[in-house]
């Protein structure tokens, strides 16, 4: 009997620590900035990007629950970002923080400016383990990036590298309007 109560306490306790929800039990909802989606994007230093993703990694690894496939994908992307920040490069780190009751970074984008081609290349996108597509679609992130880059004269957006290295975004973003 004590084992059942202990197990029940563990599962209820683990579920209650789920940061996807609000204290009221309602799920967090995010909205895009009504003036401009670009306002949901913020520049980060490499160390700030590393700090945020290490926090995400710690939450996944120390949750006390089994690591799921989605978590493995996020952990791999975090490792990739940590590797990028360890080297000297000209990468730009951007966070996506749409409006909500609590401001959370939902994604970190790593890009590179190619001045010879006057293009901005998206190298990597790392999603927060707390993000859920029911809260806000990642398509809004795509539109915010496009709005940011297309607002800069003579600079084009190149997502080929991202699409070649992350099938998730290729399938969801490249095929948005083709269905």
C-alpha cells in the first residue's frame, strides 16, 4: 500500500512540475506581436545562448523521467549549439520570445551572414523542451525570421543549410503552403 502511495505521489509530483502549464493548470498560450513579428526576436550573445540551452538541458536530464525521443532531438541540437559557441565565428544568435503571461524563450536561432553573397544563412534552430505546438506554431517563428531578413536591404534569407540538416523544419516549413 505504501509503495502505491509513493508511486502515485511521484507521478503527481513529476506532472505538477511540468513547466508547460500555468499554476492555474491552464496551458500557456503565446501570441505574435501585433505590430511586427520581428519584435518577438532578440539578439543574444553566444554565452547567453549557451546559458539558456544549458538550462534546458538540465531540465531534461534532471526531470527524473525517462528521456523521450523529442528530448534526444533537443539534446542533440543543444550539443550542436554548445559546439558552435565554443569556436570563434561570425554567427548571430537570436531568441524567439512571443508574448505570453510569462516571457519564455521558445527557440534559439543560429545564423550566419555571408557578406559576399549578401545573404543570411540559418545554421541551426534549437527548440525549448517547454515548447508545445499547441501553444503557438513554429511557423510564426519562420515568418518572424523572414520579416526580419526581408526588412534588410539587399540581404536574402537562405534556409537550405537548415533544411538539409534538420528534416523537421524542411517538412513543416518548406511544405506549409504546398498542401
